[in-house]
C-alpha cells in the first residue's frame, strides 16, 4: 500500500489511536511529509529515536524539521544541553569560576558571622514565645514539659520478678503515671488575649542587605500565617516586612489578607499604593476590583476586571468576578427604577422644647426638586456594603455620573459598616453643631467605638503603631494641633465622620483664637473637604475647597478635590476647568489626565463640537506656582550612582552576551560550520576587543576557510595582546604557509618549539616547511627572471675609509664592501644589512637607514628581525646618525617597535644589547628638537626598555 493510500485511510478514520503502536508503514518520508497531526508526529519521532525499528538518522532529521514547521515550540524538539564541567571549560574560565565561588563563600561566612554577632531583637529567653497558632498557652523557653530528674530517672529501672507481674494492676499504674504528669508539669502561661505582634521593626542600624533578608523573613512568616488562615497575624507580619523595606509583593499580600478580614478600606489603600508604583500590576487590579465589588461600586470593579482580562484573557478568577459584577449591575438597574424617589433632609429647630435641639426629618421630593442646590440620590437603606467607595484622586468613587444608583452620594446615607442609621438623631449629634449646621455622621461606627474616641494617644491600623497626637502642626496652638492630628488618624483609619468632626472643631478654634496662619487654615479646610468627599457630601466639599483656595490660590489638593466633587455632581465644565488647572500646576498627576479625557468625551456627547466655547475661562497658573511643584533635579551623587549602576548593568549584559556568543561560536566550530562561527567571533570582538582567545579562534576559522591574510591579521592582533601565545604563533605559521611565505612560517614554528618542544604538530609542519623552503630557493636560483643580485666586495688598500656622501644615489662603499642603498624589497634590504652587520660597519648601516623611509622599516625587517640586528641598528643610530639628524632617529625608533615579533625579540635581548639601547635613548633625550620633547622620548623608551 502506498503512502498516499495510507494517509487517505488515516484521514478517513474518525480518530488516531495515540496509545497504540505506530505501524511500520508510517515510518516513511512521504507519510511524514503529508502528516499534519503534530501529536502523532511527535509519537513517530519518539519511535524513530528509540531505535526499536532501526536507526535512521536522516529520517529522524527530516521528521524533526517537518515537526518544527508545524509546531516550532513542540516539546519533542527540546534538547538538553550537557552540564558544563571543568573539562568543557578553558583553564582561565574554570579558575575564574572557582575564584568567584570562593569569594562568595567567604563573603557569606562573614555576613553570617556579623548577623549572629549583632542582636536585632530582644533576648527571646527573657520573653514568652508566641503560642502555637490556635492555642492560648505558651511555655517559657527556660522551662520544659518534663523535669530533668524525671527524665534521668527513667534510665535506671529495677528488674522485676515474673511473679510480681501477676500482682501488677495496670489501670492503677496508668492513673498514677497520669497523675504524676499532671502534677509535675510546669505551669503554663495562659494568654487571656491574643498576643500582640509588633508591626514595626527598628532596622535603622542594619545594612541594606540585612534589611532585605529580614524583610523577606517577615514576609515568609506572613505567608505561613496566611496559609494557616490566620489573617490577622499575616497582616501583622506583612506590616513588619513593609516597615523594614517596602515591597510590592508584601503590600499585595497584605491587601489579600485584609480582604479576607473584610477590612475594605485598608485593602484599598494597599492596592492603591501598589498601583501607584506599578500601574499595570495585575494582582493589585484584581484585588482592588474585589474591594470595589464588596463595597458596592460595581462599575469601577468592572473597569479593573476588564483591564485584567485585556492582559490575561485566561484569568478564571477575573472572568468569574466580572460575570458576577455584571449580574449585580443588571439587578441594581430595575431596583433603582423602583426606588428612585429622592429624600430631602431638613433641619428643624424645635423651640418648644427649649433646648435648641436640631432634628433631622426626611420627606420625599419630586425628581425635579433640587436638594441643597444640586440633585442628589439615595441608595437603598437595606444595602449592607460600604457607603464610601471614592476612588483615588483620579475619578469618581462610583460607576459614573449617569448611574444614579452608583453615584458617589450614596455614601451620604451609609456609614463605614454599611448601617442605614448613620443619620439617626442621637443626643451626641444634637449637641455637636458647628457653623449653624448639624454634624453629618457624627456617631462613630462600631470600629470607632471599639478603638476609642481618639482623644487619647490612638493606635494606628496595624495595631502596634503608636501615633504622637501632640506633634506640632505649623503655627497652630497645641490644642488645635492635637485636633488636627486626631482627625488625620481617624481619616487614615477610614472613620471619615469622626475625622470631619475633629477638623470642624479645629477650624472653629482657629477662628476663636484669632491667630493668622492662612496656610494652616487652608490645610484644615482641605482636609475637611476630603472628609466630605469621602462621605459623599459634594456640595460642602466644594465650599471648603473654595475657602481653601481663597486662602492659598492654586493649591493642588483643594483644586483636585473640588474637581472630583464637581464631576460627581455632573458639573462637567467646572470640573474640566479645575482638572486643567491642576495639570498646569503639576503635569504628572495621572488622575487629572484620566479625568480630562473622560470628561472630554462626555462634553462632546453633551454639547457637540462646540463644547469648548461653552467652557468657563481656565485661569493661568503663575510660574512661581508651577516651579514649586516641579521635581528637583537629582544631585550629583544620585547621578553618579545612576551612571555607575547603568555601567554595571551594561557590563553584566555584555558579559552574558559575550559568553553566549562565544559558546555558540565554539559549537559551530565543533559542527564544522566555520562561516557561522566566524560571525559569532566577530560579534564577540565588538563586545570585548581585547580578548586574545577570540582572535585565535577566529584565525582558526579563517584558516579552515582558506582566508590566510585575515588569519595572519588575527594572529598578529592576538600576539600584540599576548606576545607568548603558542596558538597564535602556530596558526600564523599555517597562515604564512598558505601565503607561501615559508621563511616567516619557519620562524613562527621555531618560536612554538622554543616555548614547548613537545608540540608534535609544529615539528611535522617545520619539516614540511623546510622542504618547501629549499624547493622555493632552488626554483628562485634556477629562474633567470628572479636571479639574485650580486653584491661586489673589493679589497681597498690603505687605511683610509672611503664613504659615500649623503647624496649618493646607488651605493655606499666602506672598508671592503659596497652596499646597495636603494633596496626595493625586504630581501635586498636584508642582504645589505647582513653584509654591514657581518663586517661590523655601523657607518654603512647608518647610511642604509638614512636612505630608508622610517615607515617602511618594519616591513623591510619582517624576516630579519632578531636580537643582534636590533643591537646593531641601535649602535649605528647612536654613533653616526644621531648627530646628523636626530629627528630621523626618533622617527625610526617610533616605527621600529611596530615590526612583527618585536616584543618577542625584545624579551630575548642580552644585557649588553640592552645597554646599547639604553645609551641611545639617554643621548636622544638631551637633544633639543621641534618634532619631539623629552616626554615623548621617555614614552617611546618605555616600549623598548
């Protein structure tokens, strides 16, 4: 049966049996190529790899490539990289890893010793340990459940006779043992209340590393308590962690624990704090949506949940909560239509009673009747969620101005705990009247009653955080400062009605005291406006904000709160003006940006394209009010720290990328893909141009690709970095062999064998190159076109030394030699130099150097460079050429050290040869010249000596 037939039969079948055995007919190129079932292809690949039906490398590779086209992320294509060991790394890399591990081990030991020596907490022996979770008992550490003498007495048991066992009463003995245990047990300390855990840790003396370690430990304790469903203890430990180092994770966890405790306002604050740092934090958005849902603000909950689902469409919790929220929103709409009557609260003074009491009476009004100058709506009294659902300053605490049920004024009718008796008249509320109006929400909630009235030093929401209520506040007298601090604490704890009362008393006291401090009075009005806004009383919020702005024009918080109040009352034009003014003061207020965009859409729907013409005038904020809101430029220390951190990050990233590219290049070399390896090594050199090993590796790739010139250049670069690198010498020898420069090849191979005589490859190559060099010389002598030029040597009678002048064009004649001064290549230059050196004629060498371009000297000496030649050149320059032309001597020396193998030859110089070199530089340093200075000579001498 052909593969097409098999494949068609498979397509006709209803399902493929993935659990059965793969038929042999399916292990075929045609079948695999036509198969589109990824799961079945993975099974075929497993069968091929197992070798049960034979080993077919090409078929396996074909199946892998086809599977990769269908599903590049298939698990069957994953391959494990071998674990790196000392054998797989170079000696330098392995030594670096070992050194880093030793350094890390030493630092860890030092840190551990310092942590043990430093006492962070009080001595636990002197205190009682916290009880086991769920228990009310704790035992001091100094006590044990069984006395020492009792434990030791059990070791010496007297033997008994078998007849005594017949008289032994087991039940009586058990009762006696139980009685002893009860009698001898140490007294346990009974905790009548749950032990309080401090919510703050003094970490001022700790280093940053110790703070992070301690904060993580406290967070782990909170996680453990959370898993045990002890949410109060979890909140305490998370608060401890945040007091040491504030982190997003700990704040998110505390928000979840507070949600489980139904502390909605505390959870909302934590979520808002997280979102202020990370606006896109999915956990914070989901938990804030949960808080909105339980507070009855379904519209805002739906907005947060939709944001979560845009990023994580598969989030099951968000999907379920969104469906429940939308269901609640639909249920609320008909209820709102049935119960849409508005209620007007009137203040009625009863003079008949004679005590001036103020009562609150409620009467239904028509929908068109304004209440307090604006339309207000009341939520059903029987709802049990929290009344105040104001969002952080960037929006209404409701689902929008068009939703009557979700309007922010519904908080006007509900207290913090969701009670409908907030405005029930009590004796306390009758007595507390300020500015001719009754106090809204003056009765404290259940939580406020339990925690006290706030007239004494109050405790923060974490339970262990003490607040100094007598702290000074600007120019306010101590009684007024205390009232303000109490109001701040109550506001922080979510007791907005009690906070409003404190601020009102402070404002009344300010008026009576006659002090002049507009800034403090502005803050009091602004704080009371915040209470009104949280309480849903937008009209009074606007009045207090206006008073605050009269005292301090262009103050940011009153403007922002008045804008939110205008928006909740659907006065969109005034709200738009205030939001735009806020942005003139501080353009970084994201809440104002969001609100402006939202109100713009509403105004376009309401007024059409001419909506801007109907806006009131937007005031211009003076530059002085704008500048004090701007963020100060960072200091020099901060900028330096940022630059250092950026440099460290860039260095770390470059190191990681360099290591990865090098490993990829090595892998390509092992596979024989030299062109790909060449590209990887080139990218490595862009990151680290001073890495010698990369040059030698790239030289190997160039040799394999027969790019001998590039290979020689890489080896030269490697030898500049490491003058004794054997690999560089050996591979440059191979490159010279490829370039048919057998003399240079022989010199490099001899250098390799001089460093390590045991390199057999170098010995074999040297033998082969020697043969090739002889053949080359033989061919050169046999060829008439390439015949050597003869150097005539004549005997001269007499002791007079005859030398050619500086204008000699063709030759320089010494005692017994004639030297060609117009060398056209390295060979001719080398021959002339050897003749002068063999005869010891430094004058002839000086004339040869005088007729040679200094820039060409390194190339002419490339095949003749050794210690004797350098020493002879130094003597010629010092004895003859320095007096005539010191500038030419400096230029020769400036180019001579760039010759090939100069650094190697320099290392092999003898003591006498170095003395000539030192003497030359000493003479040159005292010469005055316009082309060089004494410092230039000293810098040049450092390259020679």
